[in-house]
C-alpha cells in the first residue's frame, strides 16, 4: 500500500457548480493538473508525476504529448554536462 497524506481545498460553491463535475471526477482532474504543473516546474520526475496523476507512465507521457508538453525537460546544456561525465 502506498503511503499517502490527505489535503483538502475549499472551492466556492458557485465555482464548484460552474465546473459541473462530480467530486470524484474533479479530484482526479485536480491530481492530473497538479502532476503536470509540478512536472513542468521540475518539482517531480515524470515517474513521480505519473504516480500523482494515478496514470501509467505511458499514459502520462501520452497526456503530455496530447497537450504539446515536452516529455523531456532536459536542456541542451544538461545533455552537454551529462556527456562530459562520460568522457
């Protein structure tokens, strides 16, 4: 069993109604959005982000691709640094 911690957020009722999603679906969407954002900020690896989103790594990568988000956030400089370590 995965060790988890619960957090709660409050949404204004009119916003919750405007979203027009049941609570279970909304929780799932929030987890996915949070996972994508934390991945983009470099706070989570793609593997950890996929865990947070409760998606397989392949499905998370597909989601990123569908939203035109790069699967790798490595910069050219990162690749150069890594290649220097091999020499």
